[in-house]
C-alpha cells in the first residue's frame, strides 16, 4: 500500500474522473517512477510516495510525462540558483511570511475544489523585498504544497491578488525576461494547475503592466480583472473569501500566522533539499553513453536537458 494521505471522497472523485487515477495502479506507478529516478546517475531526487504521487497526479498518471516534469523541476532548481538562492528558511522568508502579503485560505472552493491564495501587493516594501525575493517565497510555498495540500495538487489553485496601494517602484522592477524565467518553474515544474488569477483594486498603470504579463501567458483567459469586490464575490463565491472581504473563509491574519508556523516546520526539509538536483557533467556522460547505445541498436528514453523559457 502506498504511503500517501487518504483523500476526501469529493477530491478522490476528481482524481478518478479528471486525472485517470485508479487505486489499483497507484503503488505500481509510484514504484516505476522511483525505479526510473534511481536509474538516472545524474539525478538526485526525493522519492517518497507522497512526493512522487503529486507529479503522477498532475500528469494524469502518464509515467513518461511525470519523468519529464520531475527532471525539469530539478534541472531548473540546479540552474536557477540566482533566483532561488539558498534552500534555507532564512530571516528574509520569515519576514515575508509575517508581512501579511501572502495568505493561503483554510478552505478550498468546495471539498473537491481548488485551493485559494490571497496576495496583498500593497504590503510589499520595495526597500526590503525585490521581485526575485517574492518569487523565491512563492516557490518555497509551492514546494510545501507539493507535500501537504491535495486540493492544490489535484484540483489546482485560484490566485486572488489585491493591488490596493501597490508601490509604483515595484512596477518599475517588472522585467518580461525575468518573468518568463520565474513563470517557467511554476508552469513546467510545480505540479499544480492555475485555475484562474483574479485581480482587484488595480490602477490604470497597473492594468497596463498586467497587459504585458498577459502577453507572456500561455492561457491568457485565466487572468480576470475585477472592477469591484462584488464582481469578485460573483466569480469566486462570497463564502469562500476571507472575512476581510465579507466572506466566511477565515481571516487573513490567521492564515498568515498559520503559514509562518508551517514554513518554520519545513526548515529541515529545505536544508536537506540542498543535496537534490541534476549534475550536468554526469548527465552529459550519460547521454553520450546512450547515444553510443543507440548506434549499437539499443533503444533509450531520451533526455530533457535544455530549459527553454520562450
């Protein structure tokens, strides 16, 4: 039996009907993915059941797609050190957790529905926090969710972003090239689907920048800009919004405090994460050996070496 969390019945039904999940095949697929990881001399990856099942679910139990996604996930983290920096829960991350900028609401949109993130851009202090700091925080949060949040993994995530009093200096930091680099990890590495991004309280200048963001998004229809809170109520459901917006889904202050506790509890996890990644020298040697085998008539499974953010 696989060592994974039991799903709520509604979420299990989503996994079965939308992700092709078959209870009888779960363990054998996890074992096959784990075996493949062990067979790659250049790849050092986590291989516990709960971690692997997140990638298999996201890939609708297509084993070859799960291999590619795990390889991209670790290739990116090995190559983009300047964005992700060190793997420690340091003072910068704790400060961002306490700032109130980011909150994960306690209840998803229904038992089998997506998780809800709420972001208050106006709380960002650009004298302390850069765009890359914010991306690093978001990446760490996503990695925690891989291991802890089945709704996020199976049903996806809805992002609500409040642009009230957003610092103009933050808009000046926008760089389409960096955005593509950051978005690559969230789109091609992290195993969740973005169900929708809902923007509230955006100024005209901010809407211009959001238009640039939309231009580099593959699924442009996922970005929604609301003229008022009532419009957001209709789109999400008032009961799923935080108390501060007239909803019933907990308070933002409680959500912020809960996440700080969770982040701190993962300190050892991220310290251990330093040892995982892709060794490009070993990968090159392995690919050379595979090419030699091909010449000799032996098949191989190919590689996923090059990161392309365009």
